[in-house]
């Protein structure tokens, strides 16, 4: 695909994904589990049809080698949506994930014994300082600026701090996952679509643990205000429309960046 066209699809998909995600979280901050489950289910169904061709195509990489990748993908995906329950705003959520550069560099140095030019250390350091500054400043506005400091605001700050810790953990897990993906690519060649399918299909039984919450959210979605799609003439609860929009637009950048190797700085 033409690089410009690919970049356009990627940018449009990422922006649309964030818009729909913020609409979902704004109406129901606890909808992270149903969002994650729906994304996994959509990618698994699409991959079952087009990637493994209804199970007729055998995997290049042994299934047992995907187990570790499955754990990484499942945990990081759940964490990324779970943190939105901890007073983490969408802008901070997006900016903080830019910190993946520093985690990739740190794990690259520790695990892969890589060394980088001074210019790259400086660049990553400057980006990390920017992310840290944004994070620190956002912690001042968990409550309304005019509200006095209270026990409730201190509690909110503690919850927000837990959210930041979980996002940091997610970044390190994601960076470690990238290194593992890179090792699979070196051993078995690049099979991004296959890895994308198995890393989302195999974890589906794990959502049974979250089944009660997912069911309760689905009931709440059914009770949301109806919305009509003008071009299609279809009326359905607006939360389901937001969810479908989020899942579809999420698949665009994910297909472009699926199973990317660890960031080479």
C-alpha cells in the first residue's frame, strides 16, 4: 500500500477510535471489560474467516509458542481499559502511552543488550520528561480547581495514583511483548496476521472471569438512549453504536501495526 494512504488510514483509524472510546467512557466509565471483549471477539471472527480460513490453514508458529504472547496481549489490553476506572482522563491516557519509547529502550538495554547513540537517549529522555510533566500536572485537576482539599479529594488522588501505576505496568508489559514478538519473527519469520488472530482468539475463554461484568454492561447498553443512523435508517441504543464504531475503527490501525516488533530506536 502507498505509504501516504497507509498513514492516512492509520491516522483516521486512531482518531476515530479515540472519539468513540471517549463517548463510551463518558457515558459509562466502567465499560472497559465489554470494550476489550468485543474487540477481541471481532478480531477473532475476522481472523478465523480470512486468516486461518475457517481452521483449514495450519499455523506457522506452534500454538504453544503463542501462549506467552496471549498472556501479554490479554493482560495489557485489560489494563489499558481498566485504568479508565481510576480517574485517568482520556488525554492523559493517550499521552502516557507515548512513554512506550522509554520502556522499549530500557528493556532493549536490559534484555537484548542493545546500545543506542547519544542523540536517541536525549530524544527519548525529552519525550519522557514531557509525558511525566503532563502526568504530574493532570494530577492537580482530578477535582474541580475551586474545590477545597478534602478527604474525598485525597482519596481520588490515591485512586489516580493507582491508575498511573497500572499504566506504567502496562507500558512495560507491552514493551516486553514486543521483544517476545521479535524473537518469534526471527525464529519463524514474520506472520503478523496469524499472530494477531491467535493472540486475540486464544484469550477469549479468559473473559469468562469477567463474564458477569460484561453481561451487566450489555444490559446497561441496551437501556441507553436510542440513536438513528441517517445513512442506514437503523435505530439502536447509542452505546452499541459507539461500541461498534470503536471496534471497527480500532481494527484499522491494529491491522497496520499488528504484532509490531519492539521499537527500534
